[in-house]
């Protein structure tokens, strides 16, 4: 019987080539979009899931409550925490502290490359399962002069990977012996590095890590199997206070490492989403696209039902049972879905490189994985069943007597159901269109918002090697070089300041005030180089010796300290007394997701980031000058730089990606929906052929006929607009809540989306309407008999 189903299904598909092509195209586009999204979702969900001890690994996080009732959560922890946890908490089997990823110069002989790496305590490779090619994970970074490198780094430095015992020079200062080579860190790891150094040298240079009230590294622990996490969290709640009585506003807790990548957002100390929100949104979008494609198939199948009704009637008269007919129609749908799946696989394979570039991933289709093929076949089967269920039930329920006598009339319920499908289909499409318009406006708002500083024509460069020691001479040469307007330096990127402190005292400070001030060390001409508005006072001056303990504050800092006239006021920062010499306008210190924080600028000669403002139109000339001087002052390091604008865009990669993908999928959704509308228009035109002929004989014009056929569809689209608009407003309101600075959701966005949907629907329906209206009425009446 199954073979018979397939044979008949194939004949019907081959017989109606145009309808079959439209069906396959609609389903294939829906499947292609859904497959790409699901591959992305699968990749996101696979991050950090490969570690052998994964279920027992936890990130230690801090809840900080400085002012008011708001609690902020950070993965940045004190240096002594990891070892103390292992010593004091029996459930902690292993603990490790890891620094943030930084670039360092690795050199072997004449070969020198800047690679990204970390410092870590010895248990790193016992907690995390990074496969070793050479060396012993248990002892690889036990010695202070050891180094573990990736296969890629080994190949670059040595041209091979069996390099245990060979020496690598780090930052042109220290020699480290290779004690381990690990496989390149997989893309599915959020903890990335090309080399790992032991923590001892780092802590020697950063003695602030010895204190409990300073944060700067990440702490991970591995618990014994079966340990009660809630009980351990209760033990470590006030762990830092236990070791430092002065730290009263910080509590600690453990969060599962396998969840940390996707669920990194906390509100008032509780998990509140993160990237998991995008994963959920796109999973829903994939489902939407597939549903829209299935509805499209249903509408087209229904459009053909009038032609197939006679076939159904004859089959029933000769004894075909309803279940046989259902099987036949569902079989046709599944066969169409399988054809569509083949087209979708080809399209995915073609589009995957561009998709990987867009999403900055390395997703592969696992053709050799049976589970993958079972999933694809399951997708086609479900799509075929969903698509073919309604047409199959509808067609198999037709009464043969009415069909053969020509008295068949489609009942109100069937009509309402089809109309409901169209409304549902367009409502989903409108959700995507409105979401795309609002997300696009927010991204544009971010891109063009006045940040309070001018990031155009600003170049960043790391002050490394000899550049930091010879900064004054390097700077003097730079400011006289062609194409350069101004030069300064800072502790880090001024638009991503991560350092803050409560160590600020001022006259009249309320007792117990724990206001957290963002702080940035800078050199001379910082305000001038970044084009920040100086509201009062002055910049730091070389001629004023006391500026080494003087400060510049932003408007928010002055407001928090209750100073109406900030310049000239006394200020003690980290127990260094000085005066406020400058007041600057607020500028954004971080992402627009967070409000502007109080900022204190202080003079420091050991900054890490060079800031160069180039003359507009002469950036290329300025870069050549920078490269020449960098090689002259720091020959051991390769010349490397980035533009401030690129750094800014990097902060909003996720939002930009979401906007781009949503834009593409909204276009695909509306296209597929229009295919369904096209089929329904064709169906309606067929049903009303006789009526159209009569109206034309009585004098109806072409516009009258087009309006007659179009108005019913436009009503459905307008109902879809009314349903989709409040849902879209709610969804986008939830998304925008994450931004401290955001657009207002304007009414005209909904009006524009509605007009677009109506215009596209009208265009789609007009083709069939005009075709029906132009038909010879005599021919229409004869064909309808």
C-alpha cells in the first residue's frame, strides 16, 4: 500500500508542476531558514559542554551591594579566594584562579608573535578537560617558569608540536620552558587561550591580588560528585567577610559553569537571562518560519481542492476508505517535504560559509552523524504531517454524491479555518517585521548616539615592551609626526572602563556611604584627544607638579558627591589627598546597556593604551608614522593597532547580528506568507469565476473586480495587524528594557509595518485578481458550468 501511496503521490506532484514547484520552494525556504537557525542554536547550547567534569564545575560569583537596594553580580573575584575555598570547604575538590585573556609577545629566536593567553593556578587542566598532545595536565603549570601552548602556537613558533622542554620568551623579558602542548581550544569553549602561564609571575607584579577587597580574576571550583550545592552556597555566602571584616557588602555564590555562558545576566543577584534569551527568540523564529511554510502548503493544497474534489468523489464511489485517502494526501505532503528537504540541504550547504562569517562561528554539517540524518528526516516527516494533515482531512471528508452532482459547497467552518490560517501566518510575519524595524532603530540609535566623546579618527595601540618605559619620548615624536593631531594614554579603552572603587573620600561624605566610582588612569591631553567637553577648570598640566595627586571628575561624580562647584574641592583617592582641578561632561564609560557612572580621572605614567587622534583624511599617513616610530622605540614587538570606532562596534556585535538575522528572516517569512496568499487568491478566483463573469456582463470594470477579490484578503491582513501589533510591542519592550539608553517605541513603526504588509498582500493578490478580471466573461461562464 505504501508503494501505491508513493506512486499516486508522485503522479500528482508531476502532474501539477507549477503548484509542486511553489510548494517545494515555500517549504524549502522555511526549512533552510529553520535549519540555519537551529544549527546556530545547537552551537550556542554546546558551548562549555565538553568538559569531563562539567556537571561538577562551578564559577564563583560575587553579589555586590554598594548603594540603595540594587545588587550587582560580577565574575571578578579576589586573588586569595580560590585557595581558601579549597582549604576551608570540604566539598571543594579542586579550585583554580584564571586571569582575563590578554595579548603577550611570544618569541623563539627571530620568530615573534602576539598571542592571547592567561595566567592560572596549577589545577586548571585538572578542572577543565582541554586535551593534551604532549605533557602531563597535572603538573604542566606547576613550576613558575613553565608554559603550556596550543598546537597552533607551537606550529607558529617551532614549526612542530613535539616541543616539550623548548624555551619560549614572553614579552621579551622572561624565558619559560614548554611543559605542555594542548589541542587548539575548540570553538565551543568560552575559556579561550593560545598559551597559559603559571600565576606566580603575575601575582609578583600585581600585589593587589593578595587582598580580599580587590577583584581582578575569575575563580572556578570543582565539587565532589553528589555534593549539595545549596549547602555549599550557604557555607560560602559570607566567605570574604570571614577573611576580611571590612568587606561587608559582598557575598559569594557558585553558579554552574555549563550554564554560565548562556545565563550570564543577573538582576539583583538572581539569574535573569543573557544569551539564552537570543537562543530562545531564534528557536521561536525557526518554529515560526516552519509554521508559516506549513500554512503556505495548506493554503495551496486547499486551492487545488476544487480540482481534486472530483477525483476524491470517484475514489470513494469505487470503495476507497477515508483512511486510505488520508494516507494518500499525507503521503503526497511527506514526499513534497522530502523534496523540499533535499533543496534545503543544498541551500544550507551553499549559504553556510556566509552564515558562519556573519555569526563569526565555525558551524559544520555533520553528514557522517546518523543522529543528524535522523533529525533531518524527522523534520521532513513532521513538516509533511503538519502540512498535509488539514488538506488530507478536508479532502477525505468530501461527500461523493455532492461532488459528482456538482452541488459541493465549502462550509463556513472550512472557510473560517483557511482565513484563520492566513491571519495567523501574516501575524507571525508582522511580528518579525515590527521586531526588525524596532531592533534596527535601536541599533541605529546606538551607532549614532552622542557618547560625550568623539571616537572618529582615534586609534588605539597597546603600550607594551619598551613603549611604556619610553612613553614620554615616544609621545614627543608622535605629536610632531604628519597626520597626528593629539596623543595621550589611558589605563584601558575609555569606552570600556571596568575598574571601580569605593576608596574615595570628600568633605561632607555621609558616614557609611559606599558609592562605587569608576576610575581611569590617564596621561596629559586625554580630554583634548578624546574631545570631551571640559565644563570647568582645566586638564592636567605638565607645569603643575601637584597634578600627580589632583583629579578630574565627571558631572555624575560631582552630583553623587553633592558638589555644586566641584573644581577646587578637596578629594582623597586611595588615601592620596588632592584637589579637583577639572569638571568634564558625562560621557559613556561602557555599553549603552548601563547608565553613566561617576568617574574620576587621575594622572598615571604607567598606562597600557595609547590614544592617538589623527587629522581627518590623513589617517593612513598617521598610521605610517606610528608604525615607523613603534618599530624604532619597540623593535621586538610587531606593530598592531585598532580604531576606537571598531572597539565601539565590538560591544554591540550581538545586537547587530540579531538585527541582521531578524531582517533576513522577516523578508523570508513575508515571502513565504505571500506564496500562501497567492495560492488562496488563486483558489478564490477559481471559486468565483462564474460570479466574475456575470459581474462583467453586467458592466463591472476591471478595478471593480480587483477590489471585489482583494478586499477580503486585505481584511485578513488588517486583522493580523491588530493581533500582531500589541504582541510585538510587548516583545520589543522586554528586549529594550535591557538598555539603559533606548528608543521609544513609536506608533508609526506599527503603521509602517501594516502599510508594508497591506501593500505586499495587495501586490500578491492583484496578480490573480487582474488575471480573473481580464478573462473573457463568456469563457468564464462556460468554464464555470
